[in-house]
């Protein structure tokens, strides 16, 4: 079956899915969670096949870590599904209501986007998170995972499709794509697909944008920063930087560059290096950094690099404004954190850093849909569109205007026989 037929089927299913109630969708999600546990053995066996093949193909170690999908990862995604069940249905909420005139009421209400095409990397857990978020938000979905996770993706898609069909979800709401050629075809399917979400490098996201008329929600590089200000608590700063860099290095919200105020550098950097050495983190430093601690010379390219590995670039800066300028020049608009005791400088940093997530005195690793309570995420958007930062349920719905009248016509208002009231209403859409 061609991609065009796939897309048409998902489009048809998405129309019926949009009308499903919250209880129906939640029962389907619970069925998926149960099926994940019941078929755990099949899933792990498929993942082992992917791991063995990928190791033989010399897949980089950070990607091997993302690819692994064991009992712990399965338990995590199941917890995520149950968390999603507990969230309010994002569909059908009234954003605002206005009485245009007597008996003429306008409602702005949330609705599904329709059909979403998601292209993602080697993390099998992403397939579960994306598909369950799309289900809860009433969207059909076309999924294309990395070829290195082919066997795992196949079994996960099978588990989800069968479980949701048993629960009464319209057939064909989810389809799995497996080849690059299918991605190229998908980009032309603006008749059926309403949004593309690519997860990958800046170059990959730009390629998608340049080759499709479908709106694209870009999730590009995660070049995240920590900035240690002159009055930062040293112990707090060490803990936050180490966590941001090493808690899990192969993810987009791990810190890649550390900026340190010149007045804090001499006392802070040696203590930090000792902590980073215990985690076997390599350091690339600017000249002022290398006057204080041993490090390889940092190049212009280091400030632009998402390592996804045990490596950190460090630059000593004169003040918070230089840190902000560096982040806005080299960062990817993902997540950046300031460690400081100064409320004023924290406020300045958070106002002027042009990123989807800006933090004060906490790890960049908190930038995550599940940790935000969004019910996991389909990705983190670095675009400036309707959704920015971790894209959870709220980012997967759009809105429509619904007008309820009683025979009114525009000619009555054009002739000034009647006039508009435009009175705000405190009520929900009644249908």
C-alpha cells in the first residue's frame, strides 16, 4: 500500500477520532498500558535484535543508549501513559465566549489538529509517547522512527494498534512508516497531513521545511547552557551543572556549554572540574578557562556543538549580559539556566534569553513534557509558532470558532437595524 493511501486512511480515521469522548480515549490508553506489560517479552526480544544489529553497524554510543528499551524503559512509558490518563481532555475546552448580540453567541473551543506526521530518532520510547499523546488529543498520526529501531518500532506499533482497536478507537488512526522514500512522499501529502514534527539536527529540520508545504514544528539541536553568576552558591552550582551535563548525556536537554562569571571562575572551576572528572567529562575551555583548569582549547565550533556525550565546553564571561549574548548567538533556543542569588539578574536573564525554556537555579534536565506534567511530549519545539518548548497535549490541539444563533443575518447589522454587544460570557460551549 502506498503512502498516499496510508495518509488517506489516517485522515479518515482522524475525523472519527476527533469526536471520541474523554472516557473512551482514556480506556484505550489504559488498554495500551496493559498490553505493553503483557507483551513485554516480545518487545524486549525485538529491541535486542536492534541492539545487536546496531552494534555490528558501529552505531555511536549515545545512540545505542537511546535505542535500548528494557524493563525499566517499559515501566517508565507505562507510568507515562497512566499519567496521561489522569490529565484533563484537551479537546472541547472553551477558551472564551462572547455574546455578539441577544441570542448570538460565539465560542472559541479547542479541537484536534487532525493528522500529524512525526519523524523521530532512535528512541523507541518516543514512539509510545508520541502515539499516546496523539490519541489523547484526538489526532491521527503517521510515525517514522530511526531505521536502527526498526524491529522495536514494529512491535510497539503493533501493540498500540491492536490495543486501541480492541478499545474501540477507529481503525487506521496510526500508521508506521519505515523507509526514507516514504518520508519524501509524506512531505508532499498536504492534502491529508496537517502538521509535520521532525526531531533531529538543524540541517534535518531545515531539509523538511524546505521540501514540504505542510506546516512544520521544528525540534532541532539542543545546545543548552548553564550560566554561573558571580554570586551563585558554589555547591548549588556544582550540583546543577553536573546534573545538567551528566544525568543523561544523550538527550537534547543536557547542557553542552557552561558560562561562568569572571569573579566566580577562580574559585568555582577547580571544584567543578573535580566533580566532572569523577563523571569522566572532557572539557574544552576558552583561554581564561585554561588559565584556571586544564582543558583542551575550545574552538568556535565547540560553542555550536551538541555533543550528546561526556564533553562540556566552558567560557568565562565578564557579566550576565555577555552570557545572554553568547546564548542568543550560539544556542538553539531550547533550554538555558542561570545559577545566581540575584533576583534582578535572574529576571534579566529569563527575560532576554530567547529560548523556549529559561530556568533559575535548577537543572536544564527539567525541560521535559513528563516533568512539566504535560503527559510526556512529542518533542521540544524551538520554533515560534502555536507551541513552544515541550509539546504535550496543549501543543497538539488548535481551536475553532463556533457561533450559535437564532436566525440572525448580517444585513440586519450592515443596515444598523441591530448593533453588536460583544459582551464577554462566563460559560462553556453548550453542545
